C-alpha cells in the first residue's frame, strides 16, 4: 500500500509529452513514495529495537510497443550509492504470477488434456507439494488465510500463493518456466513449486521486458535506451528498430489484461483506485523480501521495486 502514491504518480506520466517530463515525474514519484516507506521502516525498526537502514528504490518506465525506455531511476541518491538497481537480481515475488496464469490460459490454444479459463476453479487450502529430488514444500498465503474453491481470476486478483502453485502444477512447472524464458525472464528460473510465486531472481529490467507481452498483444519487445544516433553532418550511425518476438496468442493476452485489471479493481492493487486514480490500467503487486509493482496503460508500462 505504501507504493500506491508512487504508482499514481507514475500513471500520471501518461499525460506528459517529453522524456524529460517523464523522468522528472519518475523522480518525484520515488521521492514521494519513499517518504512513506521510510516512515514504515522507522516504525518497524523501533519496534524491533534495530538500527534504521534507508530503504532503496528502482523504477523503469517504457513504451510497451517500441521498448523505448522513457524514465529510469536506479536508486534514491547517486551521490550515496552508484548501484543501478534496475540491473540488480532480486526475487520478483507475486509479479511473476501472471506468467503462471498466462500459461494456464494458453492451454486453450496449445491443446492437450487440460483447458483452463479465468472461470476455472482451483481449491485454495493448506497443501504440501512434492517434486522428485526436492524437499516437501508447504507454502502459506498472506496472513495464513485460505479461501477454498476460487476462480483463477480471483486467485490472481487476491494473489493467493497456494492456489497459484496448484495452477502451475496443473499446467506443468516446465510449461510455466518455458513461457517465462520466452518472455525474457532469467534463465535461472527452475521448474519447482516455489517458482510459481516468484522465488527465483530476476532484474526489474527483465520484468519490464517480460510485461510488454501483456501490454502488446502477446508480442515481447526488447527494452532499449537508444533509438537513433547521428553524426553532426546527419549521417545515421544507429537506427534502432523495435526488437520484437511473438510469445502469446493475442486472445490469451486479452484475457490476461482483463485479469490484471481485476487486480486494481478488487484485488491487492485496489488501493490505487481508492486514491482516485481512474485511468484504465492493469497491474500486479508483488511481495518477496522486497516490494514490487508492475503496471501498464495502453501507452506506458512501469516496474517499481522497493527493498
């Protein structure tokens, strides 16, 4: 919830016309959002009687149709630390879950014995997952609450861990991993139950590129910082065209966008709407050791990381 103000500020970037204004808006979003994060972190440290360590943040915003990066924040203060956290590997947590559900909906296109839709039912209950050669895995939901039978739409909107792993199990862990790799997410992602809830590392840059396939009708676009380089005499040295790769059927991504809109309507991202942001948008919250938000409109896609 502490990321909601930053999310709104990022969403307001849609109305700005220049990259410079977008970068200014990104910096402002980080400054405003991180003041709230600092307050929360200080209270937690006082409760635990531990020293305060300033949280960090990263933000990347791009055009999901061309891959052009419009704004980038690698950290809160370059004078203090020069690490570009856009390239830092961290567990993405629940912002990975849409790739589980995309693989599930793709069963209607790929064919086979299982066909899943947003209305398909999965039972959210305490479950032990077993995979050969691995220790038994007993995940928990947030606040240790379970909802019983739920639709896939609700399971993603409420970011239910156990239900999501069950969906991955039904589809096949390897199928989910293959989709993640096609989307450009780290090759380190392995076919295990924990994979389904984002337990393997990825960078914010990788996640931004992966989310373009949802915002771009199933076509992944490679993020890029430079589009054109010319000499003073006008000679073109580099004319960077969008690098694209079809990954999902547009019908699948149509349903995925609808499910990601539900996250902001009734799910874990509903606080954004409660603050008065009404522009059509879709997104996914994520919590691991860190906090994440991935969101997009028709014109702009943004990934925010706090940790």
